[in-house]
């Protein structure tokens, strides 16, 4: 019988069994996810579900042991998803593409391979000249979360983290208004027969939008200030109701601050650094026990009395006003933030693998190019060059030179 089947197969009358499908790697791209060294940073760029998708598409993912614990992802979760879990940060850093949230330290940069790609936050307020020089010495292509754009010109990471920060900031204010935290003893919002909490929001971007939604949902009274009329108009349309809006002028803002229980600094940095619009004198005239939260403190902030704090020591008093100035508010809800980051970077990494690496991404996608600030030993961001007194080269010219 088997002889007859073989004969029929040989003459093409019976089809042969098709071979089993084999996963094919896409250029052998290796992604490294080291553990964050700062106790303040609890997010991770890729979740186990994202790692599973990448490994199923033929990529190699190396995760340092404990990298996801702060976001409640275990080593076993990553291992089950197909990642290689390692106990040496150096092994994770020696990948073609390194994904992390915090900018790497000089020691961590030293562990990276020559010509590798780094995708992380830049956190310009914390950086210095030596950081840029260390990246260039290794000829590392560095992509900053803060500068990265999407295909329609938006800033996906900034937008996502701003949504989270805006939603979280009112909950933080509520904590510090309570008597338990030696605040004014006010509820965020209002109850029948009691005047509502007064909230001033400086800025009309994404943080302001989500902070305003949360404040309105809790029943607070809000006043929004920004110097861009189109942003104020857009925000009123998004909120779907009439709210107090004003351009920023000293007299009107000073009066609003004097009556405020909560002040949110949510101005977007322009040309690298925020402009201070709330002076120390304005802060001194506020009601004692009020709270200031400066969301843009990592880029200098917009309130003169604001100084960067940490999650472990988040507040201080100045002129008897509570100041909360933690730069990475999204890290308070690290699991939510990690899923949000993962949703952004998973398709980017898959595209990078399809093209064969970071350089091809830069060459093919202008929206990705926007995030690059060092490339093959050269600083390519003009603002950073001015800030650190370094020379820079236009990235478009460097790319043109390769042909």
C-alpha cells in the first residue's frame, strides 16, 4: 500500500504534505530592556504581552531580571512571553537597540555597544555636556521620547504621559488638601451648600485638558490661563462646557491665584525651557495651605518658587504654600503608564525590525527622525548644542552624506 502511495505521489497524483511553518527572524534584531536604576522610576517600556508579540515576529528580547517588578510584571511573565531574562545589566545594554525610560548614566552608556541605538527619555533638565559626549564617543544613535513624533505630527509619548499626569494631578491635589496631610481640610470639588474648591490651571495643552476634566468631574471651579487663544478655544470645545479662560496677564492671574486652593502649572515648554509666569510675589499672596503642582518642572517649570522633588520626598513648604514638584508623575501609576508606553513602542520596534535597524527608520520616516538627537558621533539637536556649548550637525545632511 505504501509503495502505491509513493508511486502516486511521485507522478503528482497525490500532493505532498506541506512543510511546517517556521518563524523567520527579521535581521536578527536584538532588543535590550535593562532594569531602571532610579528608585523614582517604576515604569518599563515594553510589557510581557508586547514582548510576546515581538518574539513571535522573530525578534530577540533581553530583559534584565527585576526590570518589570515595580510595574508588577515578574521575570516569569517575560520569560513565558519568549524573552531571555538575564541577571547582568551589561548583557541587556549590549543589544542593538536599548529601550529604557530614564536616560542612561555614564556607566550604563559605557556598557553599550559601539553604534547601538538608544530609545529613552532625554530629561534635559538633568543632563550635562558629559552625557552628550559619552553618547557621541560610542557613536550611539539616541532617540528621545520627548522629541519623537508620529505620522501626523503629534508627540505620542508626551501626549500619553500628559494624559496620565493630567488625570493623576487632581488626585494628588486632593491628597494634600486633606487634613490627614496637614492641608486646608478641603474636599476636592464641593458638596451642597459649601462653595466648591477653586482650581487655577496655567496652560491649555493635554495636561490641562485632563486635569480640567478631572476637576470638573469632582465639582471644582476652574480657571484656565494660556497665552495662545487657539489653545483656550480648543480646550473649551473639548470640555464641552463654558469654563473661565484668560490670557496670561499679571493682574488677572494674581487675582485668580489669591483665591485658588489648587494651582496646576501645565505650560508646555517652548524652545526647550518653560517661561516663568508665576513670580514668588504672586505665590506669597496666595492663601496659606493652598497647593501648587508644577507638572513641567523637569523642563524648568513655570512657577518661580518650584524646585524639583522626588516621589520619596514630594512636597515642601514655601510662603506656607505646599509645593509638589515631582517630574515623572506618570510613574505613580507605573502599570498604566507601562501599557501606554508599550502601545507606542511595540509597532515602532516592529517597523525597525522590518527595515533592518534604526538607521533605516531615520532615513525612511521623518516622524522618527524628529526624535534623534545624537547620530554616529554627532550631536544633531541645535537647542542641545546651544545649551551645552557644543557643535551640532544637521541630521538631514548627515543622512545625505551616506550616499
